[in-house]
C-alpha cells in the first residue's frame, strides 16, 4: 500500500485552518500532525498552498438522455473534468422510466459509470411516477445506497409528477430515511406561458427565462415545503435560483421546518442579461430554472452565508452548440443545461472567498462538507481526518486561470464563463490516495472511481 506524505500545507476544513502535514496510507488518511517525518513512497510539498477535502458535487447529469439528445459528458470525460477542478466525488441521477422499475434505472446508470469514472460516484434516483410497487422498491434502493429521490414539479410529460404522487413518495421517504430532492417550478403554469409565447412568435432563447418566472419557482418551492410538512419529512430543493424561492425556504427554516436547498454557480455569477447576447448565444444559458436578475444575487449570497442555502452544486448538464441548435426556431426545444462540474471551486473561491462574500471555511463547507453530511457520505468524505478517504486537493490560492472551453476539460464547445479570469485553482488532486491530477496533467485511471453506497438519514 503506497504511503504519501503531504507536507507544509495549510489544512483547511469547514472549521479549521492550520499548518500541518498529512500522512496517507493506501486509500485513507492515517495521521495529521506538525513536522511528520514518517517514511513514505512519495512526498508532496504543499508550502504556500491550501490542502482541502475534495469537492463533492451532488448534482451532475453525465450521459443523460434529455431534450431530444444526450448530455455530452459521459462518466469518464465528466469525472476527468471534475478532478481537474478539484471535485473528487459526484452524485449523479439515475432515471426510472415510465412503467419500469427503480432497479432497472439504477442498473442502467451503474453500467454507464462502472469502469469509466475516474473519481468516486453515487446516485440519486429520478422517479417519474409513484405506484405502490415503486414505493416498496424505494426501500430496496436505499439498501443499495441510493438514499435520495429526485421528483419534478416541472417538465410535463417528461418528468413531472402530480401532487398526489409527490406526496406519497414523500411519505414513503419519511418511512425509510430517504431524502426527497425537488425540482421546484410550476410546470403547468410554465407550459401555458411557453405556448402563449410561441403563439406570439416569441421564439428566441430569452423567452425561456421570461416563461419561467421567479414566482413559478417560489410557488412550487412553497408547495413542496408544505407537502413535506404535512408528510412530516425533510425536503431538499435542488438548483434554487430565485430569491423569491429562497424566501420560502428561509421562512420554513425560521419555523424549524427541515427544509434544505442548494444553489449553483450560474445563479451567483450569471444573470438574465446573458439571454440577450447577440444571435443564438443566449441558448448557452438555457437551463431550468433560468438565470435571474443580477439585483437579486445579493440575497442568494446572504442565504449562503446564513445557511438557508446549505451548499453549492453545479447541475452539470453540458450540450454542444449543435445540440442547442435543436431549438433554433423554438426556445422550448433547446436542450436545458450547461457545463459546470470543473469550474465550481474556482468560481466560488474567486468570486466568493476573494470578494469576501464567504469565508474560506464556508467555501469548504458548501463545496464538500455539507454535501457529504446531507447526502450520507460523511465522515468518509467531506473532511480531513484520520480514517477519512484521502480525497484531497492541493489548492494554489494565487494561480490565475482564464476560463475557456479550449483549456477546460468538459465536453462542450463553449463555456458560460468564457474569458473570465479567476484566481485560485486546484494544483494536485488525490482520489483515495492516488494522485489523479498532478499540476495540470491527468495521472488518474479510467475505472478508478468506485460506487458509493450512501447512508440513509440518521
Ligand atoms: O436545465 C437543467 N437543469 N438541466 C438538467 C435537468 C434538471 O432539471 O436538473
Ligand atoms: Zn432539475
Ligand atoms: Zn439537474
């Protein structure tokens, strides 16, 4: 078993910041101390660098059939990109098909990832419908380590479930210690607005945002929380984008209701005006929920600081421009999603920590520790402690990077942040003790990533 010693770094966790050395034995951290001098097969000098727990992105869509095409990263390319960005764990979404079992969906996604992923991965399960049989199967999935289920209040005919189905899935998740992850947008209202816009000949990308108003997100968020309160279970709102929806989460949490939410970098660093870029460029930002008004972003940052938003994931769902062009004459046909798994830590370090919006510890917390805790991976993942997996990132806080699809590793022919300069980047990345990125070079191995059986709620 290889032993690695990381020396002289500044170890940063969700709560600590101190100079120290880390001894890794095989796949896990063995010892942390000052001036450690144990024999090791390799020594990494981390002087002038932070050593942080590997990022955990609990919202990715690799190799996902969606919007008339398939997301362009598979589990190999997507996890290579994740590793370059300092993310060493992803939780992706397996999909149950209409009339099919949860197990079939899970096995399909296990086959997509197995032998390909270069860092560890787990799965949530998207349920398109609720039946008593699927309710029984939810427990089997929890036993397999799929301890969260994503339901949709939007995308009628594709993913949307009615309130009765949602409520029963919530009740069942309460019985088995699972978490309901909710895509909270009012799909019925949006569908009408989309049809009305198209009938008026409003086909450009910006109408994607105009027909998905913040109040449609707020209404669905409120309804999801109320249904969860009736079912007496926690609920987790995914990719929250609107300050109006955040108010619903904040109001519930202030009453002691177990409501949780994530946001994504795009809702902190991009805004509605991106849809007004010339020609068809606005399609690059077509995702659901859509980008919102810049004036509202300060409320999102306040939510992150105050823990009404517990974490930041990416909703990584990349498409190339030729796929986006499926919606050239009709915004509702533009595949929804954008690349992001590689840029999350950089954007939040540069635009969050360096600007004083969040502390260094909070950065680690929202990118790694909170996702691990909420989704049943802690303390194996999400911190730096003896016995934890040696998923570690040696972070150069001064490195300047110009974000571009030409140099990033995600499989997309554009980047939403093209040309943006950030300071701070992953230098060396370890996944279970193995160096997978070494100062700009990929040194990992296809298939090194292991499936993670996540724990149910305690
Ligand atoms: O636009 C998005 N968010 N694409 C991925 C699917 C989803 O709803 O998360
Ligand atoms: Zn969603
Ligand atoms: Zn998503």
